[in-house]
C-alpha cells in the first residue's frame, strides 16, 4: 500500500467515476485462487499467495477512492473441509499478512475488523487479529473487514441465540425483536449493509455470505479469478453499479410505466 494523500473525489472523477455514485460498502467473494494456480501450472498455495497480493491492491484502491468499507470473504466455515496442508498454509499466510500489513494499515488510517467465529483459529492468528483491531480502533478511514471462519447461517444462529439469552434474562421483550435488533446482534452489528457484492471466478451464487446484510445489495460477477482482479476491474464494477437504479422494493417515481 502506498500513501493516499490526495482528494478521493478528484481521483474518482479522473477515472470517470462519479464520486456520489460510488458504493459506500463493497463486499467481495474472493474466488478462484486454486483454479488460477492450476491454469498457471502452479501449486494451489501460489494461488493463495497471489490472491493476498490482490487484497493489497484492492484495499489500496478503495482507500484512494474514499470507499467507506471493504469486506472480504477470506475463509468460510466450510473451508475447513479442505486438505490440512492447505488449511495450514492459509493460516500461515493470514498470520504473515496481519504482521506485514500492520504498519501500512496504520499509515493508511484503515480501521481493521474481523467477523466470524473465533473457535478453531490458531491462538497465534487470533493474537495478531486482536492486535490489529486494537491498534486501528480509532482510525477513521476505510474499514477493512475480513470474514474469517465465517458462515452467514452460523452468524444468524449466533444472533438468535444471543437475543434469546437477552429475553431469558429479562433484558428484552419478544415483541422488541425487530429487524434492527437482529441486525445489531449479527457479527456486523454497527456496520452498514453492503451496497455492492462482487464475486470472482464466474460463480453465480452467494455461498453463505452475508445473507441478511446483502438483501438489497447489487450483485456483480466477473469470470476473472481473484488473483487476476485489479483496479481497472474494480472500476468496471463501480461503473456498472453507478448505472443501476436502486429502488429497494419501491418504484421509480420518474418512470412513465
């Protein structure tokens, strides 16, 4: 990551992007690391390493454009089914990323966050996650949120159990459980819902990712694998997003039909 001492609106305009039409919160399903590596005649681990480079590039570009939040699907709760050597490599890569990017994240004024279940993650990885969260908690720039050991159905189960415990404790009446209460009980409580969901590798599914939060998100899918994802492709997603009409279930009052 490099310095971002510039005006995001001016930078966006220089790219032909209307600053007022950019998404505030972008969520990305980073798919295709292994397939990219196989097509390159490389090991799957090489694909994950190149994918980490794409994370750096896209985080940098979101900072430059003044995006409010970037949420990345790093490791799903289902990914533990993968071979142990691959999981071990992913944990080592995650730890390396957390350490290597710490100073850069601070310099970028990024606030670091993680969503997902902590159970099962190595203690040394949890320690580095907690340190990055602690060091950046007062930063006011982009919120970089990593979904690690994350599954949306599990998140909703945890939220429901949390609300049920509050009801049992007399802190909350059943009739007080509304959409706002459920949203606040999710791992993403206090965060805005995504405006745009990007998926790489051409897959047309959401893979148990932010199911509650993406209810009104715009979806954008590219056949490119995540290690191939770069700033120009992100700009393309943003241009398509800006052309869409978001009605949130209502009607366009300017429409003639």
